[in-house]
């Protein structure tokens, strides 16, 4: 598998807590989007670890095309 599965075409707002780490799904197969549930096994993809610097609402990428892994950069608009 060379390309990730497009899990959604809109960013997902998520409350992140300062100091916590999160595993963002990079393959698109996770059933708990935008986070990893281990579905990447055997795909060649690995989750991207994101550490929250502050407590805030973040807009996480679900299209998996972002240039800023974990976070939406608007790439879904071109799909």
C-alpha cells in the first residue's frame, strides 16, 4: 500500500490536553479516527506521534494528505 485510505474529507475537531501524546492514524484504516487503533499493521504505515504543547481544540486531518502530519492543512479541499 503506497497511498493512505482517505478516512474523511473534513478535519475533525479534537480537544488536546497539554503534555499528552497522541498517535494520529496515518493509514486511514483506523476505526477511531483521527487516532490510531492498530489497523495499520501490515500496511507499511505507522502512526504519527503528536505531543500537545497546550490544551486546545485542534483540527486533525482525516484525509491523510496533509503536509503537516496530524493536523489539517486544507489538503482535503483538493480531493
